[in-house]
């Protein structure tokens, strides 16, 4: 079986991009009344 390449080294950059996108538009900072996850939480989710 062919092994998929690990994207683990890309996670910090992906998390940074997601976090920056939150800051660019106030409408994306919350889902309903709940704040979106922090950079650290995004990394945990992606792992």
C-alpha cells in the first residue's frame, strides 16, 4: 500500500492562515455567539 505524505510540517502555516482570515473580517470571528477556535486549537483539530 502506498503511504501518503505527512502534512504535519504544514500545520502551523495552515493554522496561521486560518487565524489571519478570522482577523480580516469581523463576521468570521464568531459562529453564532461562540468565538472561533484559537491558533492552538486549530492545530489540534488539524492533527
